[in-house]
């Protein structure tokens, strides 16, 4: 049965989690641009077919190959922190929600037929559920991680290199084109 205790605050948390997650993915695409010294839209095009797991693996591989150990380790640490949020983001993006076992908690409901059989999740009493406070905490963590990725791009010099690459191509810029 669909959750009866979802509130606008739940949907606000869902939106923050999903939007922050997407923004961090874009930050990693900018990191690829910086590591390969390519035009930003080339990096975006190259990365477009990647799912989140593939993007994380590409970023880690390129970091190990193209960055000094300190910068590589920092970027890989950010990628790892990001990966820890993928399950919840996927639940939000691809599932509906049922009431959880704990008071006011919710849990994702999923039906999967990929293996030629119907597998269900979210109907058993003992499956993972989330309180609103837990969702809001994840949202805060992802906003903070997005800020760390932006800081990394600036501290590593990648943001300046990307801006320079855009200037070399005489790419028209306005305030919305800057790397935050």
C-alpha cells in the first residue's frame, strides 16, 4: 500500500537529495574536463551515457592516472562519499513509498522483473525504512558534499583551467556559465 504519511517535507527532502546528487555528478564531469584539459561540453557529451556508478569509476581511474597523489586521494574520497548516497537517490528517483515499520517512517516499494521473475521490495516488515529526519540529514549531507566538490574544483585549479578553456574557444559567457 502506498504511504499515507508522506508530507510536503518528505517531497522537499526528495527534491534536495535528487537535485544535489545531479549537481555533484555535473561537478565530477567538470573534474573530468579539468583532468583531460578538454572543453566542458566535450566532457559533458562524453559522460552523457554513463550511469552514476560508471561516472564514479571513470573519475577515480582518471584521478589516479592524471593527478598528483594528494589531489587524486581527495577526489577519490569525494567520489566515495558520493557513492554512499546512490541507493537512496535511486529509491527516490525510481520507486514509490509505503509506510515503514517505525512510527512515521517510509520505505521504498519496488518491483523488479529483470531476472525473468517478479522480485518485490518494500512489503516486508523488516525492510529498511527512513524517517523524515533521516531524509533531511541525507539532504544536508549531499548539499555539503556539493559544496566540497565545488571547493575542490577551485582549490585544485580545475575551475580556472575550465574557465580558461572556455575563453580560448571564445565561448559566450554570462554569470550562469561560471563554475559556482
